[in-house]
C-alpha cells in the first residue's frame, strides 16, 4: 500500500507541473521543437537500447501463486511438521497403555554346582568367575507384561487430549495458510499496481507529447521515475519467496480490475468467522484438550486393574537341576509362566487433588480464551468489513471522476481544434484526469486488498478476489 501511495504522490506532482509552455519547448534539451519529450532524457540505459528478452518467463496467475505458496512456503512446512508431531503423539497415546511389556536376557559362564537345597557340595564361590576348569554357559530369559482391563477413564482421557491436540495443530496449519495467502494476494495486487503506475507514466508522457511541456518539473519526474520499478521489484521478490519459484517467474501484464467477488451481508462474515476462523477453532480444540486433562487428573484418584503375564527360563548345564522339590527355588535351571489379575493404586491423594485443581484452572483459562477469540474476531471482522466498504465507495467515486475528466479532456481538445481555446486551457482537465486516474488505481488496489483481508478475518477464503 505504501508503494502505491508513493507512486500516486510522484504522479500527482507530475500532474501539478503540467504547464503550457509550447514557446519554451525548443529551449529544453529533453524536448524537441515539436513539443515531444526526448526518450533518452528518462532512459536509464543512457541512450543505449535495453537488452531484449528472447525467452519469456511464465506468467503465474493469482490462483497458481496461491497453490505454490500452499505447497512451498516455509512456515507451512513448519506447521505440517508440528501436525505430524501431534499425530505421532496421538499414536503413542493409543498404544502405550497396551504395550507395558518387558524382556531381559543374560548370558554368563558358571562353574560346576552340585547338591540339593538341604545338602550342597558347592559354596558361594562357585558364582564367581574364575579360570578354573569346568566353566559352562548360563543363559536366562525373562518376559513380563500387563494388559489394562479397567482404568476408570485414564486411557480414554489421554486419547481425547491427544486428538484435541491434533485438531489444534490442524487449525494452526490453516492459520498460517490463510496468513500466507493474504500476503501473496497483497504482493500480487501490489505488482499489478506498480505496472499500472508505469503505464500511467507513459500516458502522461503521451499527453505531454501532444502539446504540453513538462520542462519545469522534468527533474522531479526523473528523480521519481524509478518508483514503479522499485515497487514491482519488491512485490515480485515477495512472490518468488512465497511461491518458491526463483527463476522464470512473472505475473500477467494486466491492469488492476474490480474484484470478481461481491459483498455479502456483514452477518454472513461474522457467522463464517465463528465456523472457519482458525483461532476460534484452535481455542475450541484447546478447551477440549484441557477438559480431557481434567478427566485424566480425576481418574488418577482410582486404581488401575489389569491382567499380568510373566515367563522365565534359565539353563545352566554345569548346575545340578533341582526338579524334585517344589519348594526349592532353582535360579540356574528352571522354566515357569503364569497369568493373573492385579491392581495398582498410587495413594498420593493430596498431590492428585492439587493436580485436579491445576487442570481445572487451565480449563477455565481455555474457556476465557475462547470467549476472547470470539469477541475479538468479531471486532476484527467488522473493522475489515468497514474498510472494504469504504474502499469500494472510494473506488466508485474515483472511477466516476476519471471518466468525467476524460470527457472534459475530449471537450477541451475539440474546442482547441476549433480555435476557441488555447493549449493552456488543457492544463486543468489533464491535471484532474491524472489525479483521478492515480487515485482510482490506488482505490482498486485498496479494494482488492481489503476484500482479501476480510476473507482472512472471517476465515472464508473463497470470499477473496481471484484476480481473474
């Protein structure tokens, strides 16, 4: 927007400097005796012909730029990575309660061990590693695990919290997408405005070539003649950054037009914001996650009931097996497996009550943030709507003023041709025409950007101009 105003400023100065000095045209080195402007006076190549492009870059439409930004903009890649992380957390919440299993295995060497539990011929020194004869391997394997049967809602609450986190990150991705699309639209319309400013400059030169000299303000125009190029260069650099296309990039060489979307009633934008605005949905997802955390904290007051399984196997050829006595525990040669029901209950009730209070406080915070999001976004939508309405009224007014100025120029030109008026009388209609045209272009830019911002504020992306 600042680039458009700068362009309008220098063109308005040019219009104010339009004076009728046909008699002095021959004294200006940049103007020939017939009143035409020397093309080399404003030529940045100092009279040398500019390079000719033999291969034209692809002209990307606004829809193509938006699609490329959705695919290539770095902030969207970061948001997608955060979403993938949330999905991984959801998978973890689904599977962790059912995979509480452990396995261990050991391999060692053991010397000869003989005897029974009541009589042994081998002391404790047999467990120590020595280089004595008779060493043989000793291998053990142990497996144990628990399957939860009833946890009083812990598993369900943990899964709901993870699912709400996924929804939150999905809307976070949509938030960054809408912000990126808004910036792409602003840069796209800015590039088109800069090109229109260049054509307006040429139109001014054509009007001067028709008999109006610009000697007095020639230096001022020459100093600001690069503003359209600067604005276009900035806008094109922004578009290349957002789209990820660094070479052979261009936009259609078309004039700015009125948006191809019409205004909807304000209530429709407000309703759309409550449904589609990412921040509102992020607040709702956050509230769901906080509610699930409250449920999880309350469920922590109750025990976990589950089925336990275990198996153990050990073999040591150098030790005498103790198979004859059920009361004898043989750590060297045995195999056993079993299952049963169990209960695990942590009795730290006071800390758990504090955790419940913490979760409830965070839930209340999420509710307040949801109310804030709904109210703040409604204000933002109404402000964006008012800005768009003002821009449309301004565009219509300047459009009418431009057409009236054109008719004025035609009328005065006819009177000059008939000899009833002099060339000096063309100064005022030409000045008004240029001023109206510059302001009309700026109003077109503001209207397209305002409708784009209204679409972003309401979350209703299809309500934005398509640029076609």
